C-alpha cells in the first residue's frame, strides 16, 4: 500500500526556522496536508497543497512540494514555544479512494 | 459551535470487557472515521463510513466494530477480541462535497486496559 514517512523528532532553538520533511510513495496524490497535534488533543489542519503546486505560503508557514522526488516539507519561520507539537504529513489520492494516509508524525521541541 | 465530540476522554477497562467510544458531530458531514494512534506509529484507520447504514473496514479493523444509524453518530466498540487495545482513539469527519478532503478531529479518547 501507499506510504508516508517522516522523521520522529526535531529540536530547534526558539526564533530559528523549523523544517519538517516528509516523503510519500503515491504518484497519484491529489492533496498533501500538514496537521498539528498538541498534547492530549486531536489533530488540526495547518495547511494543505494541491499536487500541481510547488509552493504555498501562509504567514509563518511555507510548504514546498517536489513532486518528482515525492518530497514535502513544512517550514515554520521564527519558531515559538507554542509551536511545540507533533506535526503529521498526510496525503490523499483517487487511487486510495480518497482515504487520507498519515505519516508517523514529527515531534517538534523548542529549546530556549 | 460546530464540532466533533468524543466521550469519554479517559476510559479504563479490564481484560475481556467490551467498551464503546462515542463520537458525535454537528457539522452535517457525510463521512466519519475512526483512527488509532500509538506512539511513533502515527494514525491507523480502523473503520470509516461515507453514508448512514454503511461502513467499511480500514487497515486494522480486527477486534473492533462500528455502527452508523444516524448521520451525526459513529460509535466504536472495542471488543475483547482486540489483543492490544490500549491506545489513543481519534474520531474524525469530513464532507464528501469538499474540495480538499480536510478531516476535522475530535479531542480523542484514551483507553487503558488494566
């Protein structure tokens, strides 16, 4: 089946940029997503990108998509303590019957 | 406010008991989903339903059962056949008419088997 992979941990200093990376295998992906999960809570959609785009910017968030390499990244500028969370990469496609496939999540921790 | 409500937030169960987790949404969404979350494993799909009185197995349906008698409700039963039920369970919903397929999640239910 299709797979989404991401590293489990990332630690950055407060005020620096965070870059969370993700790779996926489905060549027919339509939408790719970044969800955020705070401790003990559900997931919230942060941003998404359509597969025919290569970049999307939304305030401090920048999403880059390299469709050839099936690589997605999320950059958070000026990382703050409130950005501490688990970030999930996810994708959907017509071949997966519109089911959303999630990665394992990257836990972002912020150092003072 | 519209949203998804899961209950209970915490639940303890003895081995051999069935438990039912509640999920209710007032977003008028057609589709509802149950995911299981284990540390370092991300979210795995248990069951999903796109219409009332119909549902499909996800990737890890064994030991679980669901019903969809009303559009707003999608309860999950964790049966005694589930060998390792301790986990965080997340319910989600989406509108099939939406362009992006965004999922809206509840706050989760943490089940611990004693």
